[in-house]
DNA sequence: GCGCGCTAAGTCCTCAGACAAGCAGAGATG
DNA sequence: CATCTCTGCTTGTCTGAGGACTTAGCGCGC
C-alpha cells in the first residue's frame, strides 16, 4: 500500500481505523463500541473527531449510534463501493460497460420516447453544443445528454446502472478531454445530433448503431 | 410526511436536507456548497452539526470536502438501495438490463475467452443440463452459467454490474420458472449450447445474437 | 512584459469545554 | 411483587479558539 497522495483528515483516518477493527472482528455484528471519550483517548484525537468518524461510517451503513445507549455495528462489511471498483478498472472497461448500457438504451429510447423526452434530449443537445467553456462544464453537459437518452428509454434499472458508475468517472473523462480532445468537435457534435434524430425518427436500429459507433470511437482513442 | 418512528438527530436531518437540495439541483455536480458557517445559519444549527451532516454524506460518496477549498458535490444521487429499486421495477425492466449487459458480454467473451474460461462455461452448461432437481437448483445453475459467460468477457465492471442486481431477482426467476416453465426444456438447453459454441468458435456476432434471442424470448413470455 | 515569492483572506480541520437529552439499572417505596 | 425515582453513563448540540491549507492578488526583481 503506497502512501496516498492526498493526506487524509484525522476524522477519515479514524473512520478507516474503526472499520479495520470491525473487519478484524474486534466488535461483532450488533455489538457496542466503547464510548466516544474512550475511543477518543484510544485514537488520540478529540471527541468531535471521533464523532465525525462514526458519522462517516454511519453514512456507509456500518455503524448506528443511539442517544443514551451507544454506537452499534450494523454491518460487518461495506458493500464494496463503486469508487474502489472504478479505481482499479481501466477506462476501456468503463467504456465497454457504457456501450452495453447506452446502445441498448438508445434503441429502447427510439421506441418509447415521448414528445417530452425528445424535448429534453434536444435541450441537452443544445447544451453540449455551447463552446468556449471549461472542460468540466463540457463533460457535465455531455453526460447530461447521454443521461437524457437513457431516461427516454423508460427503464429505471438502466438509469440506476448509469447513475451508479458513470458520474464517478467524471474526473477521468475530464482528463481524457484535456489530454486527447476530439479531433473534430464538429464531427463529435454531428454524431450526437444524428443520434438525436434517430431517436426522434423512431429508428431503434439506427440509434443503436450510432450510439455504438460513437462510444467505440472513444474507446479506440485509448487503445 | 408522517413523523418517523425514530426521531432523527439534527445532524441526520441536516444530511437529508442537504441531499434534498442537491437532488433538487440547487448545487450541480462538481459545484461548491456554501461555507460551514453559512450552512449552519441556513439550517439553524451549529457548525459541528453541519460538519457531521456533511461527513455523513461524504461517507455516502455524495460530498467531498477539501481543506482550504470547500465542500463539493461528487455525485448527483446516492445509488439507491438495489433492493428498493428492484422492488418497484418490473421483470421486463430487469430482463432489458440483462440484455444490455449479457449481449455485450457474450460478444466480448467470444473475442477474449481463454481455454480456461471455455472450460468453466462448458462445466456450467453441463451443470444446468441436469434434470430432476428443484426449481431453485435449476435457477442457480442457470445463473452460474450466465455469470461464467460474463467472466469470460474479462471486464470487472460488467461482472460487478451483473452481480449487483441479478442475484437479487433470484426469487422472481424461481417464480417465473414455476408458473411459466419453458415450453421445451430441450430447446432451452439447445439455445445455451449454441451460445457456448459461438463463444468457443470465437464468433462475437453470433454469440451476441444468440444471447439476445434467448433473453428476448424470456421477455416475450411476460408480455 | 514575465516569472517569482509573499501576503491576505477564505475555507475546512481539530480541539476543549459546557450543557441538554435520552436510556438503563439500582435502589427505595408502596 | 410492582412501581417509582434517582443516579450514572451515553450520545447530541453548541460555542469559541486556534491551526492548516488553498487560492488569488500584489509587489518586486529580472
């Protein structure tokens, strides 16, 4: 384990320490942790810091604190969060997953889109056409467009899958746009426009092919 | 809004309030939240309470605070509990998501499978051919087969996506097999055999089509 | 003009202390 | 035995004080 580039605040370190001790079996499922003051002394930090550490694990669903009683272990393990998975997967893996979801969603969107959906997609398309902005803003606008397409597919599970990992690769995509921007912004936008029109024209196969072509192109850049 | 049975501490209420405002779009992805003192005044609580609320959302992966800079939104939405999502989505939605993931994975598997992968797939195929077992065992064997195909695609993210929701619909699939069993078990098994052979023969397009045909057939049953 | 270091302001981070609120068990009381 | 009260321990909240870090702006020398 290499030293992290980013120095963790004491509260985050405390959360990691507590999680490690829980994983090691020091406190089993449903067991009570020592009091905040005790933990503070053990960890060598102030009580407020301990409280923040507990609160962080509470947000992860590992701990639950009840006033007047104590802090209890509610889960032995954190469901491996997406950040950890994404940190060790490659950009191409992410793009392949996007292909899987977005190509199917594009076809479904072409079949099921309502006039309202179409309006939203077109608005997002116009949003990502704006030039002269920061790279971050452009990436956000692009992701908003792709999300609109998936929303138009009317399948909650696909939306959930998209939301569960794509927003987390935002920084990677920003880097990607910064280091290897599209050869031709005009062609890039034309591809999105064509996808929009395929959805507007209720052409599932065309929408799927256009979506696949676009994402495969992105993937090629990284080969 | 009914009063919750459990009274929430102010910090938890604050976290909910912040999350609601994020969901409402008050602060977009990557945007900065107001300072602690400002938020404390807005929410009518002390600074430490705000800090705990932020820390809780930080544990959930929604916020990220950087010393000397501010608190930033890192995700627009908490990935809702899969159980909750799946409880209100239809079987067809699940099958559509499976189509998205498995069709793409089948094609990739045909390209990338190693001899070891192929052995695993064939073993799983033999496993699901066994007759005269309980419905549960058959469903488990079937899911194991489909998972082997995805493993052969060599993309951790796709495996993670599959694992994150497909095992949770096990009971639904058991019900499905019980109430509407496949018209012809032989044809069902032949379809899986054909998929295996397409992967063995390194035929991405064929594997994709066979996978799609199989899952679409399942979806039709529920129309 | 250009690059450099320095300063200042704003932000989060940590601590200590104080008091309030809630819970559980020991002991008193009937 | 049933019930009440009191006491000690726990978490919940607030305040004030520094400390550490980042960014932006300024002046200076080149």
